């Protein structure tokens, strides 16, 4: 019995609260709308490029490492709480330990081991994801600006004459990227505004067309501030920096219309910097380029701010 004569144990309210918390957690976990098939991706969308599964695997591995560390830490906390709790019958002070060499070695070696493993897999996957082919199938110059996007399709399209390697609009792009441009690529372009809508889905922003099964190189340039080019189901994004050109390549392997956005806070209307990516068959992609020619959207729009002297020196040292 409790001191006040009641049979009610003071631990029961705590147990009741714990049961309520577990029930609430179960409800939240099952009411998110996710299916069992979605769970292994741990919040990531379904990959739609050949390179995306590598990123997903790295994401899952990081979660596994975090869970292992969490289980170890939680286990040590619970072990200390239960096996070293104060005895109700003994009032003497327990033996005091100033240090414990095995434990100190554990919390020194374990973090180093975790960081080393994560660093290895991250460096390995990053080197593969940023690898550029000598001649990609398709090259698109993505131009970010406040508050939308332009897409320069560096292609040899019938009805558009010129040479992308010599086009003054593309002077901001370094020669090491221009060397991979197709010969006599007159090119076409498409630009958007925050009010532009995709005709098929109604989603805001311009639409970037890509061919399925072709290796696509994105050459990223900016006209003003730092943006970030992110196609959500590609699981890949990269900064768009004024005075510095970034590039990466993907191979879309699933047709459909996907969402893209700027992932870098770039100003007051950052949230409106949305776009769409429409992956179609190579035949439909070629037809889209011809449609842009018919609209008079031939040549290229200015790529952005030219490379800074510091960046040119850096690249010359690398090359």
C-alpha cells in the first residue's frame, strides 16, 4: 500500500503515460500515408535515373549507421539506469569510479570508425556521381536567375544555325565543357517565369524536356546569386554559382513529368523558383526541339556571369 493508505501505485500514472505515448507514436507512424514498399526508401522518392540508386543506397547506409549508434547509446543509457539505480534498502554511497578504460576507448574508437566508414562510402559514391563522360548524349545549359530558369539545349537542330563553342551568349561556360559540345550546334532555348505553368500537370515553372535512356549533362550557370538545381526524384542536386560553372550527368530511365526546384535560399521569391522535368522518348524529345525552332526560340540566351579570375586560375591549376 502507498503511504496514504491507497492501493494505487505511484508508478501507474507513469505507465499509463508511457502507454499513451507509444499508442500516439503508432498512430502517427501508420497515418502518414506511406506503404510498406515506401518504407525502405526512408522518405526518399522513387529513383528515376540510373545513378539515383547509388544515392539512395548511401542514404540508407547512413540511416543504418545512425540506428546502430543509437541502439548502442540507448542500450548503455538503459543499462546504467536499471543496473545502477539506487537501492531502496541500502543507503550507503556506492563505489565511485573515476574512469573506465574500456568505456573511454569505446567512445573514442567508435566515433572514429563510424566517421571513417561514412567518409569512405561518401567519397567513393561522390567520385562516381560527378564523373563526366567525354561526349554525353545530350547537353543542357541550365541558367538560374531571380526568379526562374532558362534551358539552353546545346543541340544540332534542323533550322537553327550556329556554333555553341563560339556563341557569345555562352562565354561564361569554360572551354573544358565546350569541348564536349556537338559540332555546329545552333541550339534552341526555353525560358520561364514564376507564372509559367506546365500544360499537362498545371504545376508552376518552365518545363525541361529530356530523352529517356540518354546520358544528359547539365551545365549550371547563374546570372545573379547562388541557386541550386534540384530535380527531386533524380536524388541529385548541385549549386548554381555566379562566376563558377558546375556540371553533372544523369541518365533518366523512367518517363513522366517530375518536379524540380531551387534548393538554395536565393532571395524573397526563392519559393517560386520551381520547374518541371518531362522525360520522354528520344523521338518526342527531338520533336520538341523542332517545335522550339518553329516558335523562333533558336540560338541561346545569355548563360550568366563570366568566370571570375580566381576561378580561372583554380581551373588552370587543376588542368
